[in-house]
C-alpha cells in the first residue's frame, strides 16, 4: 500500500535549519578535530578565506587569528562589511559580495554560503564591522539573531571581526582544534599571499618567496638541483627532484589547498613532461621524468568549479567563462618555462637528466621481477585470502557511494575476522596482514615486488602506476592498541611514505581509533565506550553504581562483531596521517625508522625521565 503524500508532507525550512539538518552538504564531514578535513577546520577556513580575499583585492595586509579553548576569533583589516548589510551577509542565503565579480574577481568562495554555514553551526557567532569611524555588531546563536546593535562611533581600524564557537551538539562533544593542523593551514595562506602577515595566537606567519619557501620547508639536503621558482600574475610553480620515490605535489586554486589535486595538477604533470621532452629532444618515459619530483603549483582563475563544498579537488576546465582551456594554459606555461629554465641553468639540466636516467635504469632492472610478481599477484587475486573485498570502489564513478569506499589493513586472523563480520560489504574491504611487515625504509622499490605481502597490498589498492586507479578513498590502518599494534602501524606508514607518498599527501591514509574501555552498568542496561582515560572516568560517574563494570580492550579480536560494527559506522573515529608542514619526509623517516637507534633511545629516555619528574 502506497504511503499517503499530501500537502502536510511538504516542509519549508529556514536557512539555518537546513544547514543544521544537512551540515555535510556545506562543510563535508563533522568529526572531532582529529582529521585535518574535519568540519571545525572548515568553519575556521571559511572565515579566514573571506579575510584572505580582502587582501587579494588590495585591502588589509594583516590578519589576526586567536583560538582559545573552542572559541575562534578572526580579525582582518580589509574594507569591512558595509554596515547596512552586516546581518544580511552572515544570515541571508544568496546574499554576499562574492556574487559581484567586479568586487571579487578570483575569490576562493563564490557561493556566498560559507559564513552562513559557520553562523548556523556555531553555538555563538558574533560579527562586527568597522568602517569610516563607525561600527556595527550582531550576535547569533545557531543561526538565530540574538541581538543587533545600532551603528556606533569607533576608533578601531577598518575591517571585520568574527568570533564563533562551533556547536558541540552538531560536532563531537569532545572536539578540539589541533595546533599542528591549524599551523599547516596558516603557513599555506602565508606561502600563497606574499606580503600578508598572519598572526595566530601570537606567532607571526609570513613569506617573501611564496611556493619557494613552501618547498624549502618540505625538502632535505638530498636535492638533485636547486628549487626552480617561476611565476606570473595568475600562475606560480616551484619544482625540484629529490631521492624519495613517487611524485610529491602541493596544489592550490585561488588560495585553496586542493589536497585531491584536479585539473590544474594534472596539467602541470603533463606540461612538465612535455617541457623536459622538448628540451632533451627525447621520447623519455613520463614515469622516469616525474619520479622523485617535488613540486607546487598555484593558480588563480575566475569562478573555479570544485567537486565538493570543501574544495579539495578542482573540476574546472576553463580559466574563465568563455576563456581558454585551463589545461592548455597551464601545459603551455609549464612546458615553456621548464624548457627555458633548463637552458638557463646547465647544472640543473645535467642533474635532472642524471635523475631521469637513474629512474630508467632502476625501472628496467626490476622489469623481470615486476613481471613475475604481477603474474603471481593476478593469480592470487583470483582467490586472494588476504583480501575480503567490497562491492563498490572509488573507480566506480557512477555509483553515488563510491567516494565512501574504504579498506581496513589489519593483522592476524582474529582481528580480520572481527572486521570482516562487522563491516558493510557494500563499501568496506578488509586486507589481512600475516604479521609485522618489513621495515622498508632505505630500500629500493624492488622490495615491493620481492615481498609477496607488499606486492599483494599494492595490487589490492591498484596503485602500482599511481593514484588514478586507486580503488578505495580511505586506506585505514586498524591495529591493536598495544606496543605490537603501534609497531605494525609505523611499519605500514613507512611503506606508504617510502614508496607511495602521494597516498598520504592526498589524504587517503588513516588510522582507526577504537575504544580502549567498555563501561557498563547491567542494572541500568547501559553501555558506554571510551577512547581514553578521561572518557572512562566520566562514563564511570554517569553509570555509577554497584553493578558498574569497566573492561579494557587489549585487541580488536576481543571485541565482538556486533559491538565493533558501532566503531566503523557513521560515528567511526579516524585520524588522518599527515606530515607536519615544516617536516622533510626523508629526515623524518630517517630519524624514526632509520638506524640511528642510540639517538632515538636517548631522546625517549630523556622524555620519560622528564615526565616521571613532573608526575612526582
């Protein structure tokens, strides 16, 4: 029997009600701050982006950011919101200066929604504008106007100040801003806006040489040639080659860090290959040319089209409506400038050719074992006992849930058995490790084919030739919460960082956080799962009584599938694996996974002693 469908079924929502009911449409996932793309960072970014756009338009050279507890304050010294439109600009959909292309030619946000989303998803939201010796202020809570102040005189410099506190009823109640994630975002703003000064919690961030400074902070002393830095009004590139496998890119559009790449990044890759081939007049293999490249590209275009509201991947195909092809523009610029650069700097030309020839020799050296390993992998994949695959994959672009597909990497039959029974077979796969993987730091890519487990893992993910064919959006390391589990986690992270760093740089690698404690009161028929000692103690107070039971989970296999299903569902806690903004990948891996054991040991001992003294 059909369900009745009448006028009563039609609902009209206020703007803030729709945002609060469907926050994912506006800011992506919610999260608790453990991942750099969690919603609380998107809220901060939306406000800072507006201040950045003021600087780009030539107004205001300083932005102040303060994060105290959960309150975020952003003060810029731009033009300030027109006083008569302060309330409208933060609370009326389809209202904002960015619909006027004369006022904001190449802005990050062009839909006028960002600030409204922050307002609707904040427990407290205060906006204040200063213009021409006057100010206007308004206070909101969860998108509802609480108080609007009349215009008043002010000695404050022209600009806008916004203060907000994300709503804990929308986000995880234990959410927090992690300094490392915020610092990475602030540094990126500085690199992309030379001449701008950002001050976050008293620390000053500024850059004189843009993308050149960005790469300087990301590379070690093993560069093959000095970093090349080339720029015009709307495009800037920087590149060099090191000794780390893979291709390392940092790409930006109108100041937005496109961690998933997109049209501009692909065009850079194509243009770089063309420029090198044209220069050497040889049909060099693209993989040899780009292997070990470390590069950054930033472009400014009109009305960029992103693949989601969080703007992590560019989908635009033109530089402006009716303008030239974005791909053609970037390919022509990059290929021409790379060719010119190599003519101008013979030492860089020689070093690059040596790097390419080395990659070619290595590729040919492992061709035989690669062929045999791939044949074994293909046979194993017909009945791969290590992989319990899912039905939908990232490459299934026509399927609406393809971007939610994931694979759990776990160790042992017990943990993989629990995960397999608890998972959603539609979009969650499980790959079982035999034991502790090999420490691959310092080894050549030959080991990926010689080591059966690494080879099967590479084929399960389908990343042998890059990420274009990656089968899962999230690659999740799921290990026990003990010393052995931590060791396996580090070994897997080393494998990906060593041979497939782009998997990390494009934010596909995660760590699964599972509860450490189960707090139960059988008489009250309530169970709470806790991820740390603080949550455990709070839960014990909530469920206090003589029937209180507290259990410590030692391994994933101890958790029954019905329980585990809760931890890999909608409320799953994931921690994104990212490199610090000022960390050289080679140095970082060398320190933690290299052979400098006494140095690491001394640091650990010293830190343990310091902590022991503090506790006493």
